[in-house]
């Protein structure tokens, strides 16, 4: 699961894989808030996206 980190929408699945593609391999669109969600490879990348006000997704370690 690639968890969406900074989403406050109650209906959002909070799972990047469940969002539709947005034309790029690392970006999908949330159908609940209509914002782009960026898949990040590291926690540092996700933190930078969050600071910029973007939605970020990070794969959960299992």
C-alpha cells in the first residue's frame, strides 16, 4: 500500500494505488479533493511535498 500522508478528506481511501492515473507515473488525482497526489520514494521527499502544500504518498514498509 502506498499511503497518502497529508489528506484530511474523510471519504478518501488514503491509498495511492486506488487513485486514477494523471498522465505521469508518479502522479495520480484524488477524486475526493481533486488534487494531484505525488508518489515519493523517501520520507524526506514526502516531507518536502507536504511543506509545499502538495499531497504526498509513501509506500508503507511491511
